[in-house]
């Protein structure tokens, strides 16, 4: 491995190079480590004890930031899928530059690691079929994740009136508990509204249950 990056005017010396893994290597400059790709390393043709210009240093710094952003994003999506908006938010909160964020999201999309359309399909399937969320509740949740309206609506449209009615009916039936008084009807109305069901669905359900 490789030793001594110091400043001489705008020049700096490469102190050390560690061949860390098959994707990146670590270059040490002024006791600070930078993770860069092998492609950039070969392009710059850097060796230990080489002097590098400030412009080269900036290129190394940008690549280091990109690699750190990628690793950070990958660690987040390993726990749970994320939308591109959520990744952008996380990277911004960790002070990555806009250019680094754009490159990182483009990288993740290119490798299919972030795919908003697949996310929407899976999310709607789970919330509709497993959690019995109303279309409105799903819609607002996806909007908060930065998903484009056209994507949300194109998949929500696949949920029929009958399916939405069935979810609301089941909620209402359980909530009514065989109490068909006007007071309880109003409570069930508010309950279904709080779950985001449309008023035409609610009115039809209440007419059938009560």
C-alpha cells in the first residue's frame, strides 16, 4: 500500500492507496481518506507520491461524495423499498450536494434499485388487499412519498367501486355491532369518513347496513 498527500501551493501529494474492494479504492490525501472508483483511478493514473492539482482534487472529492451517497442510499433501501423522492430527502438531510443526489438517484434507477412505478404497484396491492385501506388513504400516503399523480391514479383506477364498497361495508358492519340507532349510524359515518372512503360509498354502505 502507499504512503505521504501534502499541500504545495495548490498541489497535494498522494500519501496512500488502499485497494479496498472490487468497486472502489481508498486514496489518502492530507490524512483524509477518499473513496474513488477504479475507472476514475485508471483515468487519473494516480500513484503514491504523485502531486495532484486542485482541479484533480475536486474531481476526487466529487467521486468520493458520490460513492458515499450510493453506500448511504443502499443501506437505506436494504431495510425497505424507497421512492426516489424519499431517497432525495434522506440524501439532502445528510448534506449531499444536488449534483451528487441526482447522480445517485440515476444510478439507483439504472440498476432497478429505485423504481417508483414498481413501488406504487406493490404499495397499492398491499394496502388494498392486506390492510384494507381506502383509495383516498392510499392516495394521500403515496403523495407524501413524492409519487407523481399520474402514477398513483393509473393504478388506483384498477380498484373497482365494488371492491371499495366491500372494504367499507366490512368496516361498517364490525363497527355497528348490531346497534342500528341513528346515533350509531352517525358514528359509523364519521368512522368511515376518517378512513378516507368517498361519500357515495359511505352513503350506500350505511343504507345497506342500517
